[in-house]
C-alpha cells in the first residue's frame, strides 16, 4: 500500500476577509511524496519512499500510483486528485483503490464542516504528535486591519514527512479502532478577536465497516462517486458548501476538453521569438498546466474557448503568455518566490526582490508586445 502527500506549485487559499479561495481545480501540483508500506493486520511496516517531481508532476504522480493495491492520502479525493484532473486524466481504477482519511474523518465526526479533522488535529489527537509543517494560513496578517506582513512561511517541508504522518494516523485508527478529532477553530472578527469558541474535540469507536473501508476491503463511497459528485455538485464531502467555480472548472478538466489549441498558438509564437527555449517540447499537459497559472475566471474562459473553438481575446493573451513563460522558466519563478520571502527579513533580499520585480515588468512588456 502507498501513502501520499502533495505539495502545490500554485494554490489559492483564502487570504484576508472577504477574499474567496480558489477551489482545488484552480491549483497546480508541484511535487508529491509517497511512502510505501506493508500491513500484516497488526503492524505497519515501511518499505520505501519516493519524491515525485519533474516537468509533469501530476501525470508522474498518477503513473506512480497506478497499480498500487491501496492508496491513502489526507485530502487526496477532496484536493489532490481534483487538481491533478485539470491537467491529466484520472483512471477509474485508481479511484477504486483510493482512501481519503479526511473525508473518512469528516463522515465519522458528522456535521457540515470537517472541523478538527485536518492533519494537524488528527496527528495531535491520535498520535500525540505535533505536525512539523505549518498548516496553511486561513488569512494573511497583512490584509487584516492594523496588521502587516505576508502569510506565515510554511518552509520547504518534504511531502514524504506528511505522507509518513498519514501512514501513522491510518495505522492508529486501524489498530486501536478509534478515531479522535480536534476542536473546531474559534470564530473570528476584526473588531472583537476570537469571540465564539469552536466545537469541542471528540472521538468515536470504529466498527467493522469502518475498518473494512480503511483497509480497502470495502470501497469508499466518496471515491466510488468521485467523478459524478465533482461534475454534478462541485464537491466531494457531504454536507459541505458547493462551489460554483469548482463545478464549472471540473467540467472543463483535461478529460473533457481537447488540448487548448489557443494556448498552443501563443506558445509557438513565444518559442519562435526565443521566449521559450527552442528545445522545449510542450505536451498537452504543459498547455493545461499553463492554464493553472491563471486566475479562476481566466482559467475558465481559456478552457471554455478551447472547447468551443473560439480565439483568445486580447485581455487573455498576455496573461496566457506570462503563464507559459513562468511554466517554462521554473528557475526564475523559484528565485522570485525566494526573493519575495527574503525581502521581509533582509536588505539584500529586498534589493534582489525589487530587481526581480523590474525584471518581471520587462518580461511581461515583451510578451505583451508579442501577443497583443
């Protein structure tokens, strides 16, 4: 069996009050960590691990998981495979062998939201451990009234660490036949601070059917109905709040639309002008990945135009060109992100970040002139 955790090159969490987060269909996978293990009914034995990277990390992940007896991840159905589906098809055989510990915990806990079921909470309540990787921020301090700064730095945590953490949580649930979840987060207002306590922590005994689900002897209903739920409702867990953006984008995933030819045309123009390396062969997955660098509405618009055969409008051409440039220059993108992080703490980092911002403006100016 294999335990999985995914890191994102581009995600879109909620940053600030009133700022909606993009659904997983708007994210872009960066790398994945896999931990392989055997389970004899009493004890889990780790047999190896893998770090999945490269120019096409989503399809590399799907290929690595292909043929595994059981795949377990925390949020693998609610986020990871939804993001992967935007750039590469997801085989139904993989879904049949996939277990999501997040949707499992949410269903056992009950309620409209999976409060207390995130990886941090499950590690603390079931293992007595503190997760090393910081949980994603729910808002950016710089966007709160009277506060400054960017979201907390999550550091460069190896995704194999979280995959191993999921493995230990899974083992604890199966061997103790108990699931414990954490308290809900207090509600917050910018006027009064934390004013309303969250739901209390709790636990539940797991029955025979629960264990059969966790061990793959009984299919997980959310996995069986995954494609239908996403395309019809834009969600996996019930009851949760549907997302219109998720619903629209899910129906424009890689399996349902042709490779975006309008993006290919812009890529060819950039390559002819030397803005994309001449030896870089862009596959269909690269074109889908470029769409994931766009905002939700632009991503939707480009994919819909690809489906209907319409040309890209001028307001779309420059963002698509910039997305393609970023995708084909990962070293520059990484340097920009690092400089932005260091600009908060050092004068050298600030100067470097300003230089790269000017560089970005020049690059976007060139691209705009090419495709305008």
